[in-house]
């Protein structure tokens, strides 16, 4: 599993970063950036919570490397 960001949708809420700062951050413009896109099985619940917290659906979890 890996995380993908749709930066053009990001509105700088930062909910995702508050929940999952290991994988996600905001850049100097306030847009989401992915620190680490790969997701280990033990991290899945936290990553999914961070993705669900985005009110504009700027993050997705996809199968594959």
C-alpha cells in the first residue's frame, strides 16, 4: 500500500498531519507533502485515519508499490 496526494485539492487544513506526521506534512505553501509513501501493515490504521480526516479528499491509499 502507498499514499498518493492530489495537491491541487489540498486546502491546508492539516488534519492529516496532526494524525499521521510520520507520513504527511505541509510544505511552505501549506500544501500536503508525503514524507514516506509506503505503508507497512502495522501503520495502516493510522494512515487510513489521516486520509479520512481530509475534508477535501486530497489523499488516497492505493495498492502496489
